[in-house]
């Protein structure tokens, strides 16, 4: 048993980053994730790290680019409008194949919206909010414990594949407090980075980190290399939780906070003789297509429950591939679906 602490979600992310070997943080305050910066502003100097509150989100993501180019484990965090401002930098990081971890504690939109929880940045995260054919690994925890564990893993994945890993939570997860059990020793992968711009010491040729390729055939070859890497990640790094799906009358799919609500709905439905299954994507990209294929013939229908107007439901429909109908139930503006309304939606679908 490791150390067990009662922590706020944002603080657990920050502590996890430190334990994962991150020693560089660049960010800009925005609710509801600011506690990440608060925590690291205090802790980074204690471990010999670098904390910079940049003049803007644009500056912060370009500082990330610089630190990542030198091979450092580096973190930035923000909430929805701030992540939007970082999109060009995220595309540049992807183009240069630089490993970094980005945290988005999602708030309502569009525009400034509000500081309440939402899942309305799904498209931006998994389809690519910046320009070009690129992907980020997107991890969606559903508890403070998972915020810790997946943040550590995000750094490993980033280094393993030279890719940006995103932790995507919502305002509830960032602000809620739960007990977190930390490991005595973290599983930190030590990845050699011969590409890093760390100085030649007159012993090798200069390394160059760039995402610009003027010749079209060279740029196409680079893009093909990226796509091959993405296919490998889809094969190796997909994470998903399935629960109660065998012989389910209906399978609900949800991620993050909403998945916690659905687990209680499953218990409520069971008392009424309705068997509800759950498929919870933990990686939003790569999306767990195979799990949906595995259970596509089991239920009468699928139901995607989200804190948005209907985003992940599109990936669910593609994964189910027309074998069964896929329905959607969503709330927006910081409104949270109740267990009762989700159960009523399930009954409505089953009675059709």
C-alpha cells in the first residue's frame, strides 16, 4: 500500500506530473483548472524544476515546444478557451513529433461560456483542433485516482511515441476531492532521445527540430510516417472499461464524470428488471472500436450520454456500423444529467 491522500482532482494531476518526472510547467490561469498551476508554482522550485506563468496561452504552448525539443518532460494545462488558443502550437508539436502532456479541464462553451463542467471539447481533442493531419492521445479519467494514474501514463505514452498526450477531464473532476493512493515507486519509462537539441558537445552533428518541409514529396513521406505511428498507437494503446455488457438489453456509453452517473443508473435499472451495460472509453483517441464491434449484436440499441450536443455519439455510430440503432442523450451549459432522466431515456428506447 502506498501513500494515501485526500486531494482535489487538479492537485492530483499536478502531483502525478511531479512523480512522473516532469520538471517544467508553462501555463496561464483559467477556471476550473487553475489549482494545477497553483500547486506547481509552489512545488516545482522545491524539486529544482521550472514554473513559468506565461503572458498568454500562446506563449505557454510555445514554451512547451522549446522544453520538449530539449527532451524534457513538460506539462501545460488550461480549460477550453485556453486550449483553443494553444491549437496552433499543438499542431506544431505534432508536426515536429515532440512529446508533451496537455491537460484540458473542460468548461462550457462556445465562446467564454461558463466555468461549469462540460464535455464539449471532444471534437477538438480527437478530430484535431489545429491544422493538418495529426492526432493526440486523449485520455479521459473518471475519478481522481485515475487522474493521477493516467497523468503518469500520459508522460510515458508521450515519450514512447513522440506524441502529445492530453488528459481531458471536466470541471467536476478537476474540483472534486477523493482519496488517492500513490505508488511508492512510479513506473517511469526511460526513453532515449537522440533527436533532442541538447548541444552537440562537439561529438555529433546538430539536431534540428522542425515541422516545415518545403518539398511536397518529403512532406508527404513525413505525413505517412505519422499515420503509420497513429495506426500503431491504435493497436497498442486503446483503453476501455466494459461492464455488464453480456446479454444487456441496452448498452450505454459514456466517459468521465457521466460514466460514474451511468454506473448508478445500471443499479437502478436492475431493480426494474432491465439489464444495462456500459462501455466507457478511457482513451477517446484511440477510440475503442473493437469493443463496440464485439458487443454490436448484443443489445436492442446503444445510448451515448454526454455533456454536449452530441459529439462522441458520431464515433459510436461508426463503430457500431449500422448493426444496431444508436441514440443520444446530452445536457449542456453545465447541466448534469440525473440518474432518473437517463433511466427514463433507456425505458423510452426499449419501449419503441
